[in-house]
C-alpha cells in the first residue's frame, strides 16, 4: 500500500530566474492575472500574501474541472530561490499532506529553469495520484513566463 509520493517536473524558462522567483516571493497575488487556469485568489486569513501565517483561497481548473483549496507558505529560501507551499481544504482533503515546492534555477549555461515538486500523502489507496497537477503547473509556468518576458501586467 503506497500512499505517499512525489511528482516533479523541470521546465526551461526565458525569464531570468531572479525575476520569475520575485513574482512568487513578493507578487503572488498577480498569478491570477497571468494564468488562464487560475480563476480567483483571495486572502482567507491574515493581511499579507507572503506571511507564513496567512492563508490564501484559490479557485483553479485542472483537467477541465474547477477546484478550490487553501494555501499557506511553509518556507521561503531566498538564497536558493525555493518556496514550499502547503495546500489544504477544498479538493485537497483527499490528502493528509500536499506540498508544492517551487525552485527557480540558474543553469550553468546562463539559462533558467523552474522545478515544481509535489510531495503528497493520500488518505487512502482509492485516491488518484495528482498527475493533473503537473499539467496545470506546466501550463501555468508557461503563461507566467510568457507574460514576464513581454513585461506585461507585473511591475517587478
């Protein structure tokens, strides 16, 4: 019986790593304006989008279906451009643990990449592995990269 797992994907981006990371580290509320699959976000608890004790409520589309969940920031590692988000509530209730880990990487050849990792524990074997999330994260990364390259909508 395997209930725990990790999914990971790494995507090359055209945006400089510092600029991409800054969006998630200090302008997270802009994601809903940049991603087609994110319908709405709002502060559920707290006043600051980037405070560890704040909780945000997200409405998004995965596999053609609207989903909701709450999210809080578990850890920010500025030096390594890494943020760990804890997701819970809503459609995430099928998991006892659901963490999204964003790492923005400066490659040796001067390019940048984004690595998304989902660390999860399902409540039972009947719960599907969250494979749809990988497509959602990949497409959202492409949306964000495209807007940041054009310099649209986000003042960084």
